[in-house]
């Protein structure tokens, strides 16, 4: 990479001050002029080059200048089987030759039937019905609507409220954004859907109730019951939670947490929706995150890893119990998407499941999990590393101003640390990960499931070098 610095907006890296325009200048210039990049400050590119990722292979991607980067975020928690898997492209091409598109509005087609059957066999319990959507956000909206209509058909029309955790991210459409708890991305679009209630996140590192105790008190789980009782159980339709929460930095549930959540939902007749858009398909070493933590959801939302990102697809796994009222004619779930269950995407999903199972990528994650933990835990001696957490191939490092007090950075320090120092240094060192400050500052890691010792060691050594340099620089700035 030539010259310049890197800016970051909402976890998205951008090159600033690039001077080498010899490689694909037209492409970068046209991107700056015409492409509206997601969660990106367009002004960051007013006088600079837009980075263009040109190709990928395995755990790596290359930019327009030919520089290689380890994709430590799997694109966006998505590319489970790695980049450049030709069999997935071949599956798409083969399906397009036979049936490139047809909706599943009162019709079925073979790829949708085959993939739904495969998913039902893999899902926990009696999640035997699959409603396909184009994306994860669409899946969350679908689950909201399905939960509401389910209770209306059961004669409980007042059950319309949905509960989720503070800080959690569930999507950007108005319904999914209402379930999302991140103030900075909600505020510009308010008022949102009414009846979206928030409860405590299992954040042991900073928990006021139990951070200094030997074990979790499960107050974070009991907060759900308190809110259900406050709202009135007969007004609550569903609870939306990720198995391991992304926003805030890979919050793994404490022991007993999911058992308590399931008991609370059962006691009050509330549906439990496991949002596994990130956690399913091997990310945590199991096909579904709920398998990892031993709980039975009523619905599971999924996307991302179902096709490893090679074609857009999402969906909702639905238990037989929830589907039952819709089996009585003329009851109809009044919802659908033009591109839901797209035949090409479903064909890619089938081929992707073939790879996950044939190469035992869930087993590969579990086999390497302890080593990943060891490597990242080794970073705890760096002064700005406060906490290291997560499971499987989904990890986060929380950064602190002071380890002893868990002190937070000033806004100016956080801005400098994440965007002025860490993002450019990590990128220059050849590592793509996510530096995020939607809660406390964290670095999030989610490498492709095929990553092994070489890739995991590179992640740890690169983080050690860059975080150590940041600690020294921060101390110098304060002196």
C-alpha cells in the first residue's frame, strides 16, 4: 500500500490520502462518484481513493494494488468456507441454466425444497419449517410478523410487543431496527415500531451485579422476567436474542443463562427467537448457536453463513408448534419476498452445506478453539487490553484506558485510538478486522472457518505488534 492514512466509520475501513492511482483508477474514481457504500461516511472519500477488493482465495483477499490481507472478519461474519470456492459458483451457474428465477408464492421449486429439508434435518428440535428471505434483516422482520400473527390466530391479539437486549443489533429495516438497541443508528429514523422493549445484556466484564463475584448471578437473565411482568405477559409476543451477542464485543452467555431464559419464556407463554444470522453454520463450532449453548428456540433467524455469502439468502426456522395454526385453511401468513427462496441462492446454500459437512468445519473450529483462546489470551499483558472473550471463531478484545480500574477512554482518545491508529496500522499490517465503538471500544474477529494455526497465529502476532505500539503511543500522548 502506498502512503496515506486510513479512516474508519462504523467499523468500515477507508483509505485516506492515497497517492498511487496507477491501479484501476477508473474503478476507484467511479466508486467514489456513484457507489453509495453501506455504513460509510461518503465524505471520507472526497479527496481520497476508495479501496477496491479485487479477489479472494481461502482466508485471504487482495486489493486493487495486489496487496494481500487476511480476512479476519469473514467479509462480514459470512464467508464460512473461505473465498474462491469454485464449487459454489458452479452450483449457481448450473442452477441458472435450469431455473434462474421463480417465486415460492403458491409454488415450490427443487432447490428450495431440498435446502429446506436439509436445514430441518440439521436444526435443533422440531424446527421443521423454513421461510426463506433475501437477508438476515428480512428474516428478523419475518419473525416479528410471524410471532404477532401466530398469537392473533390463537386468540391472543394483544401479544404484540417484542423484547431484545440493549446494544444488540438485529438489522436496519424499521422492524429489525426497532428490535436493535444501538442508539446511534436508531435515532435518525425514530419514531420506530412501538412495543420494542430492551433488557440487560450478559456483559460480565462490566456487570454491576456480579463482575467482582466468582460466578454470574444471572441477574441479566432475570431482568427479562421483570420486564415481561412490567409490560404484562399477555402483551408480549417474542424475545429476540443472539446466542453470542455481536454488538459490544462477542458477549458469551454465562453458565445457566439460556436455561433460565427458556424457563422464563415458557412460564409466560412468550416465543423465544434465536437470532443466528451470525452464529449459525459453524461460527461457534456447531451448525446452530443454540446447539452450542443447549437451548431450544421456537424460531431461528439465519442468513450470512448459509451460503457463505456467495449468494444472498436468509430465513426463519419455525417449530411445528408455531406453524400449526397456519395449517388450517384459509389461515395464511400474509408475508413474502420477491427474492425469498431464490433458486440460485438455494442451490448455493445446498453446495455450501455440502462443504461444511464434508470438511467437518464445525469440528475444525472446535479442534482449534483452545488454540485461538490461548493466542488471544496471551495479549492480556498489553496495557490497553481489558478483556478477551468469545467462543469458537467469534472473538472480541475490549480495550481500556486502565486495566486495574477498567477505565474508559475519553471520546478524543477513543477516536484517535480506533480510527487514527488501530484501523490504519492493522490494515497496513495486512489484517482485516473490525474496530468498533458502538459500546466500549473493541476489536472483533471472525475468521473463515477454514483458518488454522498459520492464520490464527498471524492474527495474534499482528494484534500484539499493533496494540503494543498503540499502548506506547497513548502513554506518550498523555505525558
